[in-house]
C-alpha cells in the first residue's frame, strides 16, 4: 500500500478514537488530559494571536459542563505543519489578512478530510480574506449557511436563534457557515458574533457575565458536536 495512503487511513482511524476518548475519560477516577485544542498560526499579516485565555477557559468549561478531559493549555500550530494532526480541534481568529500557500491549503484540507475540525471566529475584518482562503482549501465545496435547526445549535445547550452575539461589530445579526465534506461538517465559520471574545476572562473585554456564559455554552456545543459527529 502507498505510504501516504496508509498514513491517511491511520489518521482517519485515530481521530475518532481520540475524540471518543475525550468523553469517555470522565468515567475513570483520574486520567491525565492528553487532548488539546490548537490555535492556528497563519500568514498574511492578520493577528492570529489575538486571544488571551479564551481556549483555556473553553477547555475548562467543557471539562466542567460536558465531563470531558481536555488539557486546559493549548498548542499553536502552523497551517502547513504536520503537527496539526496532533489536535482534533483547531481554532482560528484575527482581524486581518489571511494567506494560505498551495502546500498549506493542501495540508489543512488533508487534516480536515482525515477527521480534524476547524472553527473560525471573525474577530472583525477577516471575512474578505477568510472566504478566498477557504475556497483554496476546498475549491469544490462552498461555505453554506447553517440553519438554526442544525444540531450544532442543539447539543447540551439550546440556541433557537443560532450563534449568539458577543460583540457589536457592524450591528448585524450573527451568521454561521460550514463546509461539508462527504456529509461531515469539517469547518464552521462565524461572523458578526465574535463568541471567542466571550470566552476570554472578564477583565479582557469587560463583557458581562451573561455574555460570557452564553458564549462558553455555544463553544461547548461546537466542541460536543465536533467530537461526536
């Protein structure tokens, strides 16, 4: 068998095992958390690093509310790195330009096809750059808007009106898009919501606790759906 094909088959097996274990580990007395979220480092000048403790807080919230065992520290991974396969969930945000080389686009595509999941939260100003970048990753699969009835809004927590709004931005209603590959949702992209700002500790953006809680609950829904679909 071709070595690259073998690696791909192994990755397709490994991701479901890892993500299932995240939910199963809580049944043991103690298990060191081994699964981590990752922050995506991309080129183009956009501030990919514009998070403070959002991912740590989301991991802690999921561990508390969903019974997961996720490492509350997170990794940082470049789009074109093979290390991306170490993370079942990758988060991307920022305010500016996003550029994927051909190699980076192919690597991200293979990661998502192999079972990985990407959540993108437009921190304001990403949209003109994210959409062409994603088209390079999946030229044959367009972003489609997720209806309010989609299961991602109806996991442990119910969101009858879809993605909650954490920040004002342009004052428009939040919209949530996805990319599907062979029937599986591999990427979710949220605009006019900025729920990841709501994941941050209160002093970072001075968000009311009610906004923080609803943002974390929606984040937990994304994690629950991504790990169980």
